[in-house]
C-alpha cells in the first residue's frame, strides 16, 4: 500500500485535506496531473510582471481561509473597500461618470456621499435592506447554505423591489463576482457573499494568487504529506478496504481511502458522473508606463457599454506586481456558461478600458490573454452542499461539492478529511 490516503488533485481542496490528514498522523500522497500545484489558482512571471491566470480576488473575511492560512506570511495587499462604478451622467446628454462607493460598514461617514451620488433614493435603500436581510448581517460570516428558500439573484432582486441605478450597480457587481451576466446564480449565495464583501476588504497576496496553494502545500508537506506533480490519474478503482488509482503511465497505487479532489470536469471523468456547470471568463493583462488611474478599487461599468465586467489597476493594490515606473492592469469579461470568448476582439477591450479609466490605451502592451471557460462553479439556486462520505473506499471534495468559492473548497476539504478520519479510525474527530 503506497499511503493511507491518496488525494487526486493539488488545488486548494486537495492540499488543505492533505494538510489536515497528515497532521492527524496519516500517510498522505497527493497526485497532480499538472507540472505545478495550485489548480485554478496560478500565477506567472511575464516580462517582470506578476500575472495571475485570470483575475482573482481573495477575501480575507472567508472563515475557512482565516483558519487555514497565515495572512502575514502571505503578505496581503488590500483593495480599498467597495468598488468604483461607471454610471450614466446625472442629466441627460451628460457623459458617464465614475462613482466610488465604499462599504458603509467600514466608512459610515461616507453614507452622505452615497446619497449625493444620484444612485440612491429612499425606495432603493429600503429595497437593499430588504434584500440583504438584517438577520444575515448579524452573522457576517459564511453561513451557507442558509436554509432559506432560494431563487435566482434576478428573482431575489425583483422581489425586493430594487430598480433604477442601484439595481444596475447590484447587477453588474454580482455579474463580475460570479462571472454570470444573467443573474441566474443562487440569491441566497449572493446575499452571503454580499455581506462578506461589505464586511471584509478584498486583497491579493504579495506574490500573486498562487501563494495561497503554495502555503497550503507547505503546510501539508511539513506535516509529512508527499505531493507528486505531473502524475495523472486515469481511473479510480473502488474497494471497501483497498481502493486504488491507475496512473496514466499504467502504474497502480493503493490506499485505505482515495480522495478525488479534482475540478468538476476531472472529478466527473473519474467518477463517471455529470460535471456541475461552470461559468467562464477571459482576462486581458496589460503593461503600461506610469500610472493610468490612482483607484485602488475594482472598476465596474454599470452602463455595460463594452464586453468587460471589471478592470483593476493591480499595481495600485501592490506596486511589486509591476516593475518600477510601470503599472499592471487587468480587464476581465464574464462569460457565464454560454459565450464564446474568442468573439471579443482585443480592440474592443482596449476601447472599453479607455472609456472606464478615461485614458488612451492604444499604446499599452498586452502581456497575456487568459480564456478560462471553466473558472467558477455556477452556484445554482437551491443546490445543496454534498454530505461528505467514504463510499467503496472513495470520497470527494472541492468547491463544487460545497459552494462556488475558495472558502467552499476549503470547507469541503475539512469536511471530507473528517469523514476520512472517521472511516479509517472509526472514531469521531
Ligand atoms: C480566474 C479565476 C478567478 C477566481 N476568482 C475567485 C475569487 O475571486 N474568489 C473565490 O472565492 N474563488 C475564485 N475562484 C474559484 C477558486 O479559485 C476555486 O473555487 C478553488 O481554487 C477551487 O479549488 P479546488 O481544489 O476545489 O479545485 P481546483 O483548483 O480546480 O483543483 C483541482 C486539481 O485537480 C487536478 N486534477 C484534475 N483531474 C486530475 C487527474 N485525473 N489526475 C490528477 N490531477 C487531476 C487539477 O489539475 C487541479 O490541480 C476563481 C477561479 C478562477 C479560475
């Protein structure tokens, strides 16, 4: 037997499960098909710029992340709270303008500027309060599933009676967060994530998003786990006492339990099930001389006058992402589940960023374009979290097993690790 536990997949979930199980005294081997760890959280160095694969935001308010990670070691750099919205001019015929909205939980003194922005009136405030649900406010944590009846975000906002400019702010903010243009994501999930973003302050690790799985891998290997990259599993063989995996090179590895911690497509391929639907996005990364805009917030165009769901001057959040005297800019288009990213031409992206930031983008250097059709799990309304079990010696974990976020991936890993320990030791944790 190669190990007590074989974990397939070195993304956040697999690495977190490995760290917990190894710390519990089990021998653990993680097998990863890619040459590097990290799964969907990857970062590259391109011409001296630190460039994530696709646009990622880390919310330090995630409770499972607070448990699993050391924020000082990750050298977190923080966004300003809230977001900057491009909205129509105050009067007809006036050009669109940028309005920076801060979280009222962090900056109650800026509530007056919210009212003078022209975006908010008493009915929309009442609708926002109705939608957010003050009960969820008292927890301000990731209490999902909430147990409330669910519907789509679109239906939830309709029911709350949110219309007008504030509705466009909500629609575009959540389409950027969930990469879902059509607001078909779970309303309950949106409310929990909405509270977390109001209560927290988005951040990025100093060396990019890949620092997070690197930290989890370090925790796991320090506790004794082994991580084998470039090792693809092609079959999982169920057996109550000695399950095994078949590798692409034909070898077989046996264990007491096999944990499938793959992405939805990978897991479905190995388990013979239907993959959960996912939302896609494309991110264009630009290198620019100087600083095109000073904002430290994500910038979102509520007028939807182009393909982008958000753009951010990343080096304003962390100057070390770009060489001195230059800036790193991300521009992301959310695809949902249906659009073909190849349809958007780079010149449309440049034009849209130019409209949002109010600068000429024609001379900007394109560092990378990431087309990621399977980036985030689509959180369908009412979809329950899976109950972690060990069946035929095999268990599963990953964001798709719990909820569509990094926090969901970690939570699923913890729950699965507990089920594995129960199975092996026959005891409750
Ligand atoms: C561009 C982008 C932006 C995102 N932004 C956010 C965000 O802002 N906030 C947030 O909360 N979440 C965000 N997410 C989602 C978040 O990254 C994921 O929820 C989380 O990383 C999922 O971790 P995981 O371990 O469940 O899956 P994965 O990271 O997909 O890991 C699965 C691993 O299994 C491996 N694997 C698959 N099949 C096999 C096989 N047969 N053999 C061996 N190995 C295999 C894969 O190579 C992969 O390494 C974003 C994702 C993307 C792509």
